[in-house]
């Protein structure tokens, strides 16, 4: 297994496929998943001649099951250490959901020359939780409910989420994939319950406004209009307004997990942006 050990002693697992001389694409997964969530993209871009890299966030997948440091500052610091270790230059960073927040937090802090472009898809920025500053946000009670469900019966909770709202499998006429549901559950149960519990706060309460403003590279913002996890109106359109070089691409009726269930549409769109 390919791993690095961070300065605070956390082992971060990563995959690194393809020619080391090719342009790198780095994938950042959502909560509570792992690098495996990017299979459809890793194989696609590998076949296109790119170097593809995906890591398991601390506390997730095959990385150390951390009980502390499960926050965006540590996630971004881990990415700085990984990109340093691999000496990545001119990389494209693509993040889904919580991973989109991680991308924004990292790219705003990245060393010169490390990042060429970024993509955030179904992503949590600018900020999810409802407040006076963010009246269209999701009430804190919803995130408290996620924490309660995780603490009470994580295994059942991690079946309920992909079976319903994550992939839009609760919508009339949806084509349900039991394999996709079970793969979500498998990835989730690999990680640590404490890290997953803490990460709910990280993805819901972190304010990415200043990160978005600081980013100088082109950013593609992709979002499904039927996203039941990260509501469209309070995320993508607001993020793109804060970016210096942002482009919004909306997908009518697509769910939160659109990169999996609509990879045939999104992968070519990602490729077109990377090549543009």
C-alpha cells in the first residue's frame, strides 16, 4: 500500500496510477467514503493518459482512524504534505461534497505551481449551516440528526443514506443499484466512527468564503439541481460568485452522487474543462 505519514503521525493511504510524467489529477472524496468512490473517474482518466491520484482522508478508508484533527485545517495540511511528497506540479484537484470543501481549503493554501485548475462537484462551500449570514442554509438540527443517527446505529445509517437521498434512489422511477448502495456502505464502514462524527461539523459549519475569494486558478463548479444532501441554491451559485475564475455547470434533476450514477455524462465534461 502507498502511504505517507504526516507530521502529527497520521498514516494517509493513497493510490497513484499512471505515468509519473503525465499531468496529475487528484481526487478528493466525500463523507464518509474513501478513494474507492472515484473508481469511475480514475479508470476513465487513466485511459486518457493522465496520472490519477486519490487518497483516503484521515479517519476514512484505509488511513489512520483518528480521534482528533478531523477538521478542514488538518485535511488541507494533509494534502499539502501529500502533494509535497509526490512533488505534484500543475495538478487538477477535483472534489465531491466534503471533498469539494477540502479542495477549496487546500487550493487557497497551495504552494505556487502545485495547482493548475480545480473542480468542485456537489460541494459544501460556501457554508452549509443556516445562520443570520446564511439564511438559506440547512438548520443545525439537521446535522444534529445526522450525528444522532451515526451514534445510534452507524451500520444502518450508512445503508439508509445511499438507499435514499444520496443517489436519488428515493425518487419515482429511479434506477436503483444495489451494488452502488453496498459499495457506499462498505466504504463508510471502513472508516472510524469518531472521525465520521467530527467530520459532520467540518463539512457543515466551515465557512469557505475567504478560501473561494483567494483562489486564482480556474474552477469548475458542478452541481445537480435535485441534490438532496447539499441543496443547490445555497451552494453552487453562491460559490461561483465568490470565485475569480469560476464557471457554473448545473445538471437538471441530477442527485448528489451524480459522479457515480451519471459518470457517462460528467466524465467527458470534466475532460473538456481540464483540456480547455
